[in-house]
């Protein structure tokens, strides 16, 4: 009898052990329960599940990368100036500011003027220099307060935006992105493939036209670009489109033939029913001071009304926008901060200065 009870006891212990082991394995396979964190709790525990914040949009509010992220390389040039702090010597701070400005592609003329203004307001040590530089940059950008893109929508008139710039700066891509953006804002858009000397440009623009769901007017390779723009304006008038975005050839800006061609395109686009409301110069941010020379040449040729700065994607220094605004008084209206359709965003001077100097 005693032996029977012993056997039953052993079997019970084995059954209990098996149940415990099975329960443990099941809990492990399901994972630990999520801990509930209460407000004010300082010990969440190793197994607590926290939700990572989603990456928010840039300051432009379009979901594009923040300008501060894209100007990281340039902001790094000002790190020695920031590192001096409040106790840094004034002379050392001004020298650091001058070196950073030159390395950021601001150029000798504008850098010299900025440094001279810093020497006239030597207050607060190194911190004062940084603050004064930031303030002076804001003043430069405030001289061009209107950065809007003009669309009059006058009955019977077709607004024409001409896009000029040398080959490779991103004119065609800029037009395509703007076609999408303007369509989403309710504009009735038509594209004109005025770069007839490069077949790939018209093909690329055709892809953007399909993507945006807008019509494209193009001519035969090597045909007169002004005739393409002329046809586009009259097609837009007949179809009820009120905005034409016109590409143009982009051979070297120093060639007389190209300059004369651009002038002819503008004259033709300005004839009824067309009216040129914007001449947008597309510049590559990676070209540095050469961009300033391009801006000067194109402005003298066709009366540029605004600048689109492309490829400001972390590889460019971007400081060239400062002399463009100060010396040529051209407003930078748009900046390209990435490859996506939403990465062409309005230029925000305050955000640019903050991203550049990093005060």
C-alpha cells in the first residue's frame, strides 16, 4: 500500500513539472508583456516597450528633409566659431567667421563686406560675432522680401515661366516637380520642351508630363526653340491652360548664340496671348562661385526674376545664395533638397540662416 502511494506521488510530481515547463516555454515564445508606463514613473524596466517618434517633416511642412539636415556640411564649417564660446577672443572669432564664410562659397567680395560689418560691432566676444553675423545675413535676405511665384490668371492671358540655366543643373527635373506641385494647387499647366538641341531633355520632360497628367508640346530635334514656346502658348490658350512651364537650351552661358536665342524665346513668349511672369534661373549648389557668374550672365541676358537652387542635398556648401542675393539682388525662391518630387521647397531665409550659422 505504501509503495502504491509512493508511485502515485512520483507521477504527480512529474505531471506538475511537465505543466510548469510547458507554461514557461509558451510565455517565452509569446515574448514578455508590454509594460505600462505611468506619468512620473522613473523606472520603466528593461522589458518596457516604447514607441519611437516618427520623423517629422522639414520646416517647409511638405514632408521634405529639413534644410538644417541638408546644410550639415556648411554648418560644420562654422563649428570652430561656435566652439570659441562667450570667452573666445574677438579677433579669433572674426578670423574664424571669415574662414568659414570663404569655405562656404560665400565669395571674397561678400565675405569682405560681412567681416567689415562684424568689426564695426565688436560686442559680446565670440558669441557676439556669431549673433551679429546671423543678424547681418537676415538683413541681406530681407532686401528681397517677395519670394512668391507669380501667376496672374488674367482671363485671356497665358502666364509663361521660362527656365534658364546651363546643362546639368536640373532644369528639366525642376520643371517636372513644379508641374506636379502646381497641378496639386489647382493650376492648369502645359509644358513646353524648348530645349530642342538635346533629345533626352524632351524625353525626360515627357515622362514628367505623363506623371503630372499634363500636356507637353515638343518639336523636332534641332528645331527653333522659340517656335516650340510659341506653339505651346497658343495651345494653352486654345485648351484653357493658364500656365506654361517652358524649358530652354542650356549650353555654355558665355556663348553669344545661346544668349541671343534666349532673348528671342522671351520676346516670343511675351507676345499675346502669352506673358512672361517668371524667368527662373536654375543653379547647381555644388558649383560654388561659378553659380554667381552664371546668375550675372543670365540676368543681363533675359532679366531673371528668381533663382532655383538645386542639389542642396548635403554635398553642397550652399553659401553662394548670399552673394546672389546681396550683389545681384535676385531672390532665391526655391531650393532642391533631394531627389523626390516633394523635395523642391520654398526658400525660407530664417531657416537657411539658422541652418548655416547654427546659432
